[in-house]
C-alpha cells in the first residue's frame, strides 16, 4: 500500500517542479506543490517508521522490524 501511495504522489510531480530546485525557492508552494507534498509524505512516513522501531525494546524485534520495513 505504501508503494501505491508513493507511486501516485510521484506521478503527480511535473518536470517543471524539478527544474532548478523550485521547491527550495521563493514561491515554492506555487512552483512545486507536488514536490512539497511528497516531501511532507516522506517525512511523515520516516517519523512513523522510526517510532515503530524505537518502541520495540528487544534488539531482535527491532532488527526484524527494520528488515520488514526495508
């Protein structure tokens, strides 16, 4: 499901949004809204994954969780 979500988000990104790193410039909300949307998604997903791993107290469980996420 995560792959399907990311696929949809990536398909929304237009080439003009990647030109000249528009997501880092003034007016980025208008110039690269889909890149910003993907960045926000990636940050949320990364926080969730790290939280899930850190909540496990056993090292073996953590290793298994990391393997599963990868």
